[in-house]
């Protein structure tokens, strides 16, 4: 009997070979013989299909409709997008999102690199440092947003008390346009600097020390080695962190939502005074789930997606080119 | 100017300690606020040491939100999600890591592609699906969509490939073990350390999740912990000590779990990032 040999599920070697050439007649039976494997991976694909793929396709359709979630869905063509292009609040949200992203990501990743190289040059207390730096990334954004709203409170919040003690003018942190963005950016920076530093550190530890020895013999100092060895060899990891921070940073929602709330009765415009903390995804949420404007909400979501894709591609090229 | 090695070392640790202080300060100040009353902290100069009003603040907090009810909901959601993710992701990962079957490469490519799909695109229709299923306001609306995920399968596949020897599976097969028994009796016991990371990672993620619970649990009296916590800020803006008592109680379990498993957690997270 030659058939069972072919049809019994084979265990792959560590580097699996591509599927063997198939014979037409036995193909279906061969595929069916793998039913346990298909069964084992099917839950993921079922969930993916029902809760991600179909919704995404449906939301593309919704972006060309007008729908409040209850009545009939009305196809309106490009009307939502035409409205979006002229919607000054959308452009404000886009500017806010990009401003907050720059204010958060540039200092965050620079500090992460510095912290990582400092950690890489010592063998003492490393576990303590790594745990202490990593903890912010596992704490809940909601709790930390509450903390920031307490510290940056205008009446005797700690930030203003410290400014006062230093004889500096106090700031209306949660009322003025730039301070609002700065507070949100600081929140993100606090939460993700350590995480990125630990990722960089792992990358740095895989750089052979001989390279640094050789550079030292050639008379290169620590700063020179950092820019000529560490940064170029870390490039793939830097690229990874830039992409991740771009994708997550441009989708920021929880920080401004918790800081200022989005309940229509309390805060009709959402995003705080002057909507200075209104981000793209918060605007999306506000239109879709506070105003039940699903058509326009979907249009905003797709526009935000386009912005994220373009901006990620732009950052990718920027980082990839810098080191050539 | 050339510094001595010793001076350099001191400077290095001074800078690193400064970073630690910045990292840890919010936890210290959260405790200060939660253990004093708002008036004592919100004055110039403020009270900087721990007080004795924690229980009073907690009692005030409990009159504003259903803290323990929502924490109970969060525990159910996080526990069920974690159990399902561990089982479904490790089973799928085992299949991808150790078996050849037609369509395997395409299916795995599709799985990697889902990393790039942002979830906000799916939110509105996903909510409508929950309406159709009559799941709005039910905890299963949070658990089922999260029961299997691409990151977990990807991560566990890498782990399983390295940890489970194919020879062992071959031997089990010759002994008459079918596919599922190979998974259960051979693979599972070996990949336990990997499951520890994925389990904590999933639990912490589910504990901290905010956006989807905010949308899917429409009844303000039946929410998860994070959503209840956020209600503190919108409804009762002035009493910071009361708010921070809630934040402190919500933070503690996660920080505690993280410190217990810090090494595994960090090395797992780093591996996931470096291979991504």
C-alpha cells in the first residue's frame, strides 16, 4: 500500500520543505487527510474572518453611506469624503495627532537609545534597572491618564507647585493648546521610553564587543563608536521601533479621552478646551459612537488609516536612508 | 578632560538612577495622593509623605463607582481570554511549527498580514455584529473576538520550533499518537515556559484594555475596571485623592504580577519585538 504513506500527516523537519508535487486525482483526499491540522488553526481564521476581515470590508462600504446604526443604510457615494476634506475639525484633529506624535516620539526614542547604551555599558544592578524602566509599559493608560490629570491640575497640581517653587510662571496645563499636547506627549513618553530602551538594549547586546575594541584601538571615543557602530548595526531594530511608535502613536485615543472625557453632555466637542487634545481616533470615536454617525465615522477611520500608512512609509524611508 | 573610571561609573549610575526616579515617581505620588486627603496634597507646599486616609478615600471611591463589581468583570474577561488564547494560539502555533499541509505558507502569510490591519477600521461593523448577536453589554463580546490572535500564534510558533524536537513527535507518532495527542502529551509539557509569557502578556493586555470595552459594554453600570476607573475623572473631577485611590487599587495587581514574572516577561517581549 503506497497511499497511506502519502496521506498520513507528516511531521515537518525544522526547516519545512515546500509541499510535494501533487497528483490531481488524489488531491482532495490528500487535503482532507490533514483535517486535524486545519481544525487546529481554524479558530483563529474564524475569529479573523468574523471580527476583523468582514468588518473592515463592511466599514469600507459604510464610508460611502449615511447610516445612524438603526435606520436603513443610504448609499451617498463620495459625499462623506467630500465633507471630510472641508471639515476643519478633521484637519485640526490631524494636526493635533501629528504634533503630539512628534512631541512624544522624537524625545522618547532618543532617550531610549541613550538609556540603552548606558545600560549596555554597566553590569551592575541591570535587572533592577530593566524592571524599573519597563514597568510603565505594563501599567494601564487609564490609571496613568488619571495621574497626569491630577498632577497637571491648574489649582495646586504638583507641576504648578514645582514651577511656583522655582519662581517660574505657572501654566494652564489642561486648558491651553500647546500645554495640552505637551501633557499627552509626556504621558506617552513616560510610558514607552523604557520599553523601547529594553528593546534597544537587547539589540546592542548582540553587537560583538570586538567591534568596539577595534574602534577603541583605532582611537575612536565612546560617542564616535555610538554613531559609527551602534546606530548603524541597530538600524533594523530602530526601524521596528519607529514603525511601531508611528502606528500606535498616530492611533492615540485613550490618553485624551480619559483626560478630557468624551461624554457629549460634559464635553460636546471632545478633546478638551479648544479641542486641542482631539486626535484622529478620538474624533472617529466621537462621530461614530457619541453621534451615531457611522458613515462619517467610517470615512474618518479610513482617512486615518491612509494617514498612518503614508506616514509610516515616510518614516521608514527616512530611517532607512539615514544610514546609507 | 579624562575622568577616572570610578567617576565615570558614578556618573553613569547617577544618570540611570535619575531615569529610575522618573519611571517610579508616578507610583510614589499616586500613593501619596491616595493616602492623604485632597486638601493636604493640593496646597503650596504640598504634603509629600504617605498619610493615613487611604481607607477613607477608598470608601469615597466605592460610592462613586462599582469598583469591585467591575473588577470582577475584568477578572472574568481576562481569565477566560487568557485560557482561550493559550489553548488556541499554542495549538495553531504547534500546527504551523511542526506540520506540513497544503496551503500552510499562504495561511501563515495571511496571519502575518493581520498585524497590519488597524482595529479602528473594524470597530463600527464589529459593534453592529455584536448588536446582531445580541452580545452588546455582555462580557462575551470582549472575550470571543480576543480568543485567538496573530501575535500569540506567531510568537508561540517561533518558540515551539525551537523547543519541541521533531524526533520526539516522530517517536510519538510511531507509538500511535494522533495529532491532538502529540500536541497534548508531547508539545504542551515542553512549551510551558513559553505559555507563561504569553499568558501574562495576554492577561495584562486584557486587564488594561480600554477602547473595545468602552464601546461594547454600553450599560454604564456593568463595565470593566478600566472603564469604571475612567468614569471617576469625568464625573467627579475635584477629589483627586479619591480618584487616585481607585487608580492605585487598579494598578497594584498588574504591577505585582509583572514584578513576579519580570524576567520571563521582558525576555519574551523582547523576543517578540526583535523577530517582528
